[in-house]
């Protein structure tokens, strides 16, 4: 018996008669290969999962700023919350203040961590210019969060109604790109 070709009709009777004449039982080799070819991509798709999550998908960063009236300083608070699934923790988190938008005639003079919470330390001060960086040496558990407040002192006080803006990013070791960014502003 000749095998069916494209355009010919194959039905259960045809297959039954082929099996009876060849003595084969169960699915043909062609059917097995065709089924295997379709199932391999499904298996590899299911197994393809990222090894690391993006930091911006796992950590929520919020910030706020305030200028004391009559004073030449701005306090910037950055809060980092770990929302990872499971027991993922993070240590060595770096907060970088990368840009300041200041009124004309106003410059940043010094900076310091206010009432340093346990684990925070300055790793790159203003003596080297920007970025100003602080590092969290402890671990942020899941769920959990940590905050740090930095006081930036101005060389001159901003006039009433002038706005100071600060921006930066949070780098979290062992996570892929997309570090969460933050910005905060305050009006004198």
C-alpha cells in the first residue's frame, strides 16, 4: 500500500488498514516526532525564567524634602522598601544624590546624615563633587524598609519662593539594571 501524500484524504480507516498491513501498533513514528517537535518549545518557554529581578520591580523608593524657613539648609529623606516575593534581602544599597537645581547665587556647602540610623554611612562626600553617596551596610529584609535623611547646607539661604530640587538613584547589588530613581523639591 502506498503512503498518503499531500492532498489525499487520510482518516481512521486508512490508518487502521496501514497498521493492519504493517503490523504496527500505537502511534506512528511520524506522529511521535511531530508531537515532540510541538512540545519542546512549550517546555523551554516554561523553563525560561529570569535569574534576577530588576531593582525597580522589587524596591519602592520614595523621597521628600523640606527647607527650614529662615535657615540655609534642606533636609532630604529617602525611604527604600523591599517588596520582593520570598525572603530576598538586600545589603550594600547605595543612595546617590546626582543633581541639584539651585537658585542663582545658592550653592551646596556641606552635607551630613541626620541622626544616622544603624547601618548608614557616607561613602562619597561632597569634597569630591557629585554624586554625594551614602551606603546602607545592613540588610533590608523582606518585607521591610529603611530610611535615611541627609541635610544639605547652602552657602547662601534661598530667598522666599525659590525652589531647590534634588535628584538621584538607588543602586542595589545583585539586581539587574533599572535602578530606582528619586527626586524631591522644596520651596523656601
